[in-house]
């Protein structure tokens, strides 16, 4: 993957509206449907939607794709079988082309690569098919809405929890995701920027993992065997959690938080295994990426796009904020709570609904 780095979303002030008009603007009220790829579909009629997945070897992505299927059915969308690009940007373009050839009324895309996906989005634009992307924002193209969390914030939240717990001193390992992805960059930058600004006496060792469990394990093995670590930050617990647990067990460093030699462990995603590690005292803080809300709102937005509704930047009615990024694309930044022992059993956490 080789695309230019995207900057974090640019928050802009919402247009001032009277209280009576706010719901109408947020919900949208255009009379002209924009989803005309397979012929105009009137509001309330069944619409066919394509789903271009990224890589389904990641448990988080599997949960996301399954959720989109369930939520599409709930609101009456006819979702075609999801495609799997298997982390190949070129394959994802082919997948999008194949979905468009089936005369879909809308597309949901989980981009493999923020820049490489643009030609596929533009082809959908040329055919009048609205596009909603999930988890990852593209660098261009006409996208109706991006549904994701603030990945920079998630990295910052993990840093704050770790920095305070270790007393602002020591050495920590930052296991990054794929640095060719906006999410990998934002999570790492949020973590390291926060450490620099708030905990300047903490030394950060950063290692890329490309969202591959074995690469994360190799990096952790090399660093933890030669360095006295106060903490480890994992950009994805669904990818890295089990392998890092195995590394620390092998080195005799897999201890609970009441052990004086405990290594503070923080991660992003909030899968079921990570939540159990929190319950058991091995993980200390997990930032829950809202997989269930990703599926819920991506399907709702693609339906709204087909129905011709419009949105503007500003607060939503579901505890999030729509912002405009530097490419003029709207992003609904959904809440991503920090999970500790105090709230790990919250049934609202998506990881608690998984087996």
C-alpha cells in the first residue's frame, strides 16, 4: 500500500439554525434521489446495495461485515454478498466494478487504501451510485458520508491512561498498525503526540506491524526481551492481543495489574478477548472502536443517500459529530469509550455481544 497521508478531520462550525429547523437539516429533506445507478429508487422501495470489504482475516472486520448484513436487513436494504479484497487495493477496485455491474443503488466500502480506492469511488460517482465508506476515509472522490471513529483521539486516550498509570516515566512500546493506512497513522500519532506533550519523560519505542499478528509478536519479542518496559500500546487488540499475550507469557511478563512488575497494556478495538483480558486484570485500558455503530449508521446513511437526504457538519442525534475533512468529505465520528475494569461489563460494548 502506498498512498499519501491524510490529515485528521477538520472540525468546522455548524451552520447556525433555529431549533425548529435543526432536526430537518440533520435528517435531510431533498426531493431528488441521488442513488440512480440501477434506476431511481423511490423512498421506501427496496434498494440493492453492494459491500466492498477490505480484509476478512481481521476479526474486527468480520464482525463489521456481519453487522452490516444484519442492519441492512433491518431497514429493508437488499445487500449483495460482501466482497473481500484480502488487503489488495487493486482487487478492491475490481470488486467495486463487479458490484457496479450488478446495477446497485448504493455502495458501502471499507477501503483497503485511502488513495488507491479513489478510482472505484469515481466510477460509482460517474454512474450516479452514492458511496458510504466505513472505518477508513478516502483521500478523494465524492463520498456521501464516512462512518468512523476519531482514530487520533483513540490513540490519545490510550496514551493518557497509560501515561498516568506509569507515573509519566519509563519506556513504552508502540505497536503501530499499517503506516500506509490513515487509521494506523492516526492511532500512532495520537499516542506519540500525547506522550511528547503530556509525558515528556516517557521514552516511546515505535514498531510498525502492518496489522499482522506475527509482525506484532516479533516486534514485541525483540523489544521486551532487551528492554524494561513500563507499557505496551497495541493499535489493534483484535489483531495483536493474543500474540502479545503469548510473547509476554513466554517471557514471564504476563502479569495482572496488582503485580509490581506489571506491564501496562492498552489497545484499540475492544474485541471480546481483549475485554476478558481486562476482566482478568492483564489488560488495563481498551478503547472500544464501535463496530456495531459502524454497521448501524453505514447502512442508514446509504439508505439516506438513495432517498436523497442531505447532511451538514455539526452534532448528531446519536452522540457523535459530523465533521468535514480536508478533502471536503463529511465524516460521522462515532464515540469510542475507554474500557477499564469499572465498565468492562457494559452490555452496550460490541465486544460483549460476541462469543
